[in-house]
C-alpha cells in the first residue's frame, strides 16, 4: 500500500512534512512474512486443539520453546536487559501473526503484560535481574490483577502488600499455572502498588481454573505472606497499571486483528466451497454482506491498531487515546468475525471438531484480558474530554 | 386482547404451580455430572417427570383425552410451560416428538400401527428425534440424498443424517428420504417413522462447541423399513417436512431460558465502586432493550398460538420470533460475560455465577442461530413471504435432483 503512513515514521497530527506511508516497512513486512511461515509450520490449529483437549497443559511447551528460539520474546526488550530490541512495531507484527495462528502460548501474559510492567515501572536492578530470562523465554511472567466479578476497582482490592509480603487471592490469573513470576496489583499502607512475586516461592498456592478459552490457561492464586518486592520505587500502582494496560491494549489489538483476519478467511473459503440450493453460499447477498461487514470492522481494527503501534513505538502523547480506540475496535472486530464465521459455517461451525469455536473462545479471552471494551469506552471518552479541554486551553493561551 | 390471566386462568396457574412444586423431580439428588441435559441421569429424571405429568393430565394439555391429552386449552398449555420454566425444569427430550413429529404423523397417518406410538410418547416412555438434515442438506432441506428403494413390502434405506438432536437418546425417529432422484428435488421425497434400534442404523454422537453431545450423526446401511411405517404418500415427503417445520416454529416460540430477570439478578450481584452494575445507566439501557425483545418474542408466540387455536397455519411471524430470540440470546450471553469483567472468562460450576450458566449460554447461543433454520433463512422467509420480495434466482428449480450443482 504505497501512500499510507509508515508505522516507522511519525504520522503526527500537525501534518507538517509527514510522509504518508501508513503501513509496515519492507523490513517489517519481511519479518511478518517469515513469522507467518514459521507459525504455519510450528502452530497449525492442531496445536491449539492439543491444548484444548488437554487443558491441564495450559500451553504448548514445544511451541513456546520454538518461539523463544526465534528471539520473539525479546523483540521489544532493550539489549541491555537481554532483549533483541527489534522495536515495538516489530513486536506488533509478531503479535498479529500469533493472533492469526491462535498460538496456545503465554506470550500475551509474559511479554505484553509482564515484561511491559517491568520495563515501564521496574527499577534498573529489577530490569537487569528479571528481563533476560523473560527475553529468552526461559522464564514466564504474568500480571495478576483481577480478584472477582466486575470492573477493576482500587476500592475493592483485597490483596495486601505489607512488610515485604503479599497476602490474598487473585482470580483469574491468565497463564497463572505456567508462569513463574507475576506482577501483582495490591494495596499497601501507601495506596495501591505493583508488586513482584516469585510464583514458585513460599506462601504461594495455585490451582487451575477452567475458562472460556482453555488454550490459554488460567489460575486461582492464593498468597499467604509470600515474599514480594515493590516494582520500582514509587508511584501509584493503579496509575501505573493504566499505562501498562495502554501498552498491552495496542499489542493485544494486533492479536485481535490477526485472529479476525483468519476467521474472515475461513468464512470466505467456506462460502466459496459450500453449496446450498445448487449455488455456493457465497453467492447469496446475505453471506456477501455479512462478510463485507466483517471486513469493514477488521479494517477499522487494523488502522486503529496501526495508529496505536505508532504511538507505542514513539512514546507519543497520543498513546492513551490511540490505545483505547485500538482496544475497542479490536474487541468488536474479533467478536464479529468469530461469531459470523460460525454462522457462515452452519452446523459444522457449532461442533467441537470444527475449528470455528477456537476463534469464538479466543475473541472473548482477549476481549476480557485487560477489561472488556465497555470499560475502555468509558476511558476513551474521558480521555477525549481531557484532550479536548487541553486543546481548548492551548488555543485560548495562544 | 387480554394478557392478564382471567380469573379462571389465574386459578389454573395457582393450581399447576402448587402441583409442580409438589411433584417436580429433584435434580439435586443426582450426581453433579448427571444434572446436565443429555446425560442419562437427567434424561431418566425427565422421563419420570413426563410420566408423572401424564398421570395427572398435564402432558399434551391441548390434545383430546382419547389421544392421551387433557382436552385443555392453548392458554393452559402456555401457563403450564411457563410455570415449569419458572420452577427450573428444562426438558428438551419431548418437545421434538410431542410438539413437532407426532402431530405431523397424525396429520398424515391414521392406521392403528402409527397411532399406537402416540400413548407411549405422551407418557414419556418413547423419545423421538428428527432425522432430516444431512451433510449436504441443511438450509436446503429438500436437497437430501439418503435413498429409500422399494423392495416388496419394505424399503431399503442407505445414507446419512446429521445434526439430529437427541438421536442417541431417542427410541423413534421421523426420517425423510429420497425415493425419486429423477424428479425435481421437492417432488421425490418420502417420509417414514422408524425405531432407532432397527438393524443397520448407527448413531454417533457429535460433541458440540459447548462440550455436550446433544447432536448426532445417524448412518443407514441397508436399513429395512416396512411400508406401513411410511408417513403420507410416496414422493410426498415434502408435505411432511413443511408440516413439521411449521410445528417447530410454533414450538420454538415457547421455549425459554435465561432472560432479562436473570440478567438483573446478575447485574445486582456484581459490585461497582458505589453500588452494583444495576446502577450503571448503560446496563439499565441494555436491560430495557432486552426486556422489550424478550417480551415481544413471548407475545409473538401468543400470536402463533392464536392462529393455531383458530385452526390457521402459523404465519411467518414465527421467523421474526426466532430471529429475535437467537439475537437476544447471543447478546445476553455476551453481555453477561462482559459485565463480569476479566472474571467472565471463568467457566466453573462453583466459581461462576449460576454455576457457569451464562458462559454456557454464551457458547450455546451460537448454535441457536443455526438450528431450526438459520438467521439468514429466517430473514429470507420474511423478505419473500411477508414482504413479497422476489426470491433468489434458483438454479435448482424444476431440475432433476441428480443434475443440481452440489460443489462436490
Ligand atoms: C443446535 C442444533 C440443533 C439441530 N437439530 C436438528 C435436528 O434435530 N434434526 C435435524 O434434522 N437437523 C437439526 N439441525 C440442523 C439444522 O437444521 C441445520 O444445521 C441448519 O438448517 C443449517 O444447515 P447447515 O448446517 O447445512 O448449513 P448451510 O445450510 O450449509 O448454511 C451455511 C450458511 O449459509 C447460509 N445460507 C444457506 N442458504 C442460504 C440462502 N439461500 N440465502 C442466504 N444464506 C444462505 C446459512 O444461513 C448459513 O449461514 C440442528 C442444528 C443445530 C445447530
């Protein structure tokens, strides 16, 4: 797509001298193609099915090892902390491919959430101590936030961090059975804090819980005076979490785009091959318009994710707004694509043996991972209000 | 038009409510894994329940007493099933037989052998399944290929059916076959009823995406059916299909499940900073929309019953009712898991609200949009039969069945 905004170059709002190249660069495309080829071989849907049918595994170990070998875990981790520093857009490209492959691995927990938490909020020593093993994939991390039903709230947090120990219960923790480290949101006498804990250490008990998407396992984790340390020196944990969530939202939105594209392709392929009333079902406008609607939502998700990638990779002040829109568009695209993929397949789409339900499950797994779209809609409108207020104040001052 | 119970109806409601409360099966006595539908434990409990209803005159309320019913009214039937639902009874085993298939068989056959199947069905001793769909014939229900070839007084059946609800638990089935592939597709079909343990017939359960095995494949390898089990005339099976599908639309109009009041309970149980989700204006809007659709669907069900009680065929409002139902059910499942936030991914009989019923609904609703006529087919029905818009260009019309393009 020549002519639309390079993710690598700044497509800032002013428009002064901006290059219009809103797409991956050639190098990024090459990386993405390579990732697609690699995953087509290493992560066909039979791998996801293997975990679905044996949910106690929690993830596919061999696939994780192969992904780690590719260096993907360290894609956005600086070299000083053992990473490969390809860049965030590159990480986004990989996320898109992992989403498309429905890879049953804890990449989202360990990289978009845990590594981003440490990078964003950790101290220099913590980064040095923890990130190299994350970047090499030998260690798996996760972010433990949720404690019960409903929107996340500081007021209702019960897990406590006191005198260097953590007490209370988190449920559900994504990839909580397979991670060895977690960043935990907890309350302390100084307010909410992000805290690092070794999940293999003392005072930690975990139990697998079944979820809508068994290809990405989850746990209930209880802490009883588990030794823990604060992530970074200070900062309100809830505020920090919001910034980490913004970063994760962009990365997750690429997984959503990849998954939505794949679901649409499956539906398109089936619509070409399946006949009813002597015609391919794809020749009926009901199916054509359905798939065209899915395509439109996928495009909305794609461009929103691209803008998010640009904001993430350039630490732009637009990130909070761009991340929230990418999140909202990604959730709605993947849900639509996943459910209409089943619908296009008819009865076969409703079976366990068919692959359609993987996408249905994964779309909701990703859609709830850092809070549902409805919470992000509220955030987005709040942020737009702030942004507009600031722009007006600037206008007045000038 | 009056939707309030009349004094007699209110009295009937009070009577059946207390009878149901006193007589209903106690599923809690079953092992946890046997409380689910389509398990043997659940099925046997419902079998017992059907017998209890039959003894008390509450099975097939609208049927005449001679045919095992209670000689009651449509309204009484509706009131009874409302009260059954309110009492938490979910029974998918008998609707197919008693509301769809047996009435169709009785419309076409009045021989003693066919009629002998009625009383045991009413008493719950015999469960029925619908053997219509095939791998290459779902929406296109006349496109079926299972062949029946006449051999003296019998027919030899070969072929395959699929998506047959409850076939693994059924004692009898209503089968549609092709008897003349040289006629246009609607013209060469013939219907039969048969025992599910007839030699040569094999049922293989299909695991659905929700994890249960409601659906099945049914294979026919030279299955022999005597000609006196034929339903209707030879090559007139399409009339049997249409009758059954009409009955299905009417029956679907009545079935229930989680609805707005369950969503209000859920909303009230999920905390927010200063109250519960019930205080959230967006959620309140959602409940209002859900209520309007759920009520509309219920009332459309009444319109269908009104037509039936006047002896008219139910109109295409059944399609509207089904579409509203499938849409609101998927919307309900989706909203329910979302309002739980990240916790919504948990699907666990102890940790999830209502033992995971909302997550189950989230998954199951995907099939509701397909079974009993897909969303798209229902919309075509409305566009073509209600609005009078021209049908799609048909490449299969008037063409001998053998010559219709099939994609494989
Ligand atoms: C839960 C469940 C229970 C069922 N129970 C039974 C049962 O008990 N007995 C039984 O015999 N069958 C049963 N079925 C089968 C059901 O009737 C079929 O699955 C359904 O009719 C769709 O057929 P199909 O699966 O072959 O999909 P297809 O007909 O192949 O449809 C695929 C897609 O194409 C669309 N499509 C097809 N034709 C058109 C058109 N003309 N215009 C626009 N779009 C079109 C469909 O809407 C769908 O989106 C059940 C199915 C389910 C899911």
